[in-house]
C-alpha cells in the first residue's frame, strides 16, 4: 500500500503546486467554492432535503432515484469535461517505475476523491443518509450502499479517463472544456432555483414523480443503490441484500474495467504520445473581389484577431466568465413569480444586457496583452495606427456584442420577452462601442502583461497592481455615465408607452455611440504613437525567452 500512498501524495502535490504558481489561482479557487461549487452543492442538498421531507413516501422514493441518477451522471461526466482544468498525473508516465497495476488502479480511484466533484456530491449524500435512516442499523446499511455507489462511479470515471486520455488532451477538446465548465456550474447553480420556483406549478413536478421512472432507473448502478437504500429504510433485509449484491457486482466490474484500461496503457495500446497527422484539404479559390477585400490591412488584422480568438481558450473563458454574473443574478430572480422583474420582463431584458456590457469587457480593456512577442512586429507594420486599433477593436466589439445579446436573450426566454432582446440589440451595440472607446485608452496608458501559462484566467498577470484595477473600475463607471443617454433612449419610449419610437431612438443611440467611439479613437491614436515603446515594455516584462 506504500505505492498507493505515494500516488495519493503525488496527486495532492500536483493540486497544491498548481495553486502555488500564482495568487490568482488561489483567488479563483475561493471564488469557485463561494459562488459556484458551494452554492450549487448546498442548493442541491437543500432541494433534495425539502423534497424528501415534504413529499409522501412514494414520491420521495421516486425523487431519490432521480437525484442519485443525476448525481451519478454528473460525477461521471464532469471529470471528463474538466480534464484539462484538473491537476492529475498521466498513467503512461508511471510505466517507468516498479508499480503494480493494481496499485495504480487503486491510487487513481482514491485520487478522484480529491477532485472538486466530491465536494459537490458529499452534502447530497449526507442528506440522503439522514432522510432515509429510520434507525442506527439502517443508517449503517444506507451508508454502505452509498459507499459502493461512490466506488463504482469513481472506478468507471477513472476507466473512461484512461480510455479517452488521447482525446481529452486534444486542443480542441480543451477549448470546449474551458467554456463548458463555467456553463455546467451555471446550470448547477440555477437548477435548484428552477425547481423551487416550480412550487406554484406543483402538478408538473408531481407528473414527473408519478411517472414511475424508478422502474427503469433501478437497473442502473444508481438505481441499484437507491433500491438498496429504500429496502434498508423499510426494513426489508432480503431485498436489501439482493440490491446491494447487484451494486457490488457493478462496482467490481467497474474496477476490473479500470484495471483493463490501465493494462492497455502499460501494453502501449491505450495511449500515444504523438497525434495523428492531419492533412488540410485544398479549399476552392475565393472570388477576386473578396480576395482583394481580405488583403487590406484592416481585414488582415481583424482576421488575425478572430483566428486567435478561435485558438486561445482563455479568450473564450473571459467572455463566458463575464456573462456568468448576469445569468446567475437575473436568472434565478426571474424564475420566481413574486419577483418584481417577473411582471416587468422588458426591464429584466434591458437590465441583463446592460449588466453584460459592463461585466463582459475584459477583452476590450487589454487589447495588446495577448500579442506578447508579436507586439513588436505589429508596431513595425507599415500601416496607420488607427488601422491597428480598428483591426483589434472590431472583432472584440462583435464578440462582446453577440455575448451581450445572448445574455439578454436568455433572460428574455425566461420572462417570455425574447423579442425585446432583439429590439434592444442596437442599444447594446452603442454601449459596447462606448466601453470599447474607454478600453482603448486603458489599454494604451495602462497595459497589462498576460502570463504564458494558465495563472490568470482573465488574461492578465497577478502583478498588474491595484492601480490598474482601480483605473479599470473607474473606466467602467465613466462608461456607465456615458451610456446614460443610450439607456434613456431605450427607456423613454417604453415609459411613455410609445414603442414605435424605439426605431429612431436606436438609430440615435448608434450615432451617439459611434460618435463617442470615433472621438476617443483620435485620442487613442495620438496616445498609441507616443507610447508604443512603453506598451511593448509593459506587456513583455517578466517573459523569459
């Protein structure tokens, strides 16, 4: 068992060192625990407890099957989605050491207990244990069933990780994972609120529980554990032994599958260091007029920014992270019928878009940070400085605007006012233009170095300092003041019950936002011509060749 302890120590050291690289990662961990994983776990546990406590016996049993199935799927799938974000060791690299395969399997399964998913599952397991324990012996039997379910899930998850390690290490999969993980946390956070908000429509939840899904779920691993828990709670010893035996068989099969996957890696069949060579297909030539348009300096710079956005996972994470506060705050509120925004869906949509404009602005406030060494070459290009700023601004403005419209559209779907998300889209574009104009000045006079690794998920180093943060915060407040006429143009037609006025107001808002952007663009061009050496020095400070 010394090898198992060593593997657990290795997993722990990888996790600790991952957070020792930068203080920003510690802050990110605290924020995830406080605002994502913690609320999702406690919200799920509270929802399950209320259901078990207030439903009748038959429906409580049905709810138990559904809860354990949802937990099993989450516990199984989430490590696959978050593989590139977790700190874990590569099983193939252990082949050089005299470690038995069984120890590798046990160490891998036990190491999964250190993953964040365990923090999410434990409170709900405790609620199940307390809700269905009718006596001391029943509590022991239920705990055994839950432990078997946990062992089976961890073993099966480890087997899938070992099988799919080549796919999970792929860059495109990491791009999907880095965006999917925040969205999964968003669903986990909003899920309990959605269930609680259904209380006035109890017939919907009752119809789901009365569907007797347990007849089908009982043959799955979580269904076997749920059947054993119900048997232990009702004192049916023979049934408990039968269901627990089935759960033990599935756990043993999962461990055997994990051992076989590790054996394939040791045999060289389950993992390859190199990847397959992909040959690009020849594309049909573009029309001459389109080629001429794309060969302009502005189009070339804009395409470069879009290509970099497609390839850089952190840029996608920045946009998604900027939208999470909007959806986490407004989404649950709009689900409750007694919410003041429920009766005013138009204001909910407008508020969601405005908050998204002000929160999803990290791309606009550090436009030179991601270029790093390429920044020297960029400033040596024989093109106007206004072309450089426009080439970097236009893709970022388009991405931020689409993200803002998407956030408002989600809230509009919740409040049955999705049409207003499209009606307010021109106003959101005008506000994004105003924020972009402020972002140009901040990017020129307060540039921030972007770390090479994953120390900072928000695209800046931990050494940025409080001054830069204060300047950005002040710029956001200044942008809010500058956006006041745009908001007035969206609010007044609705307040005066003249929605037909939204069209000319939208045109006026676009002219105003474009005027502010072009006016501050001239100031930014003059500042860029003076501060090019300082920007290069600031963004490359601390990089090691």
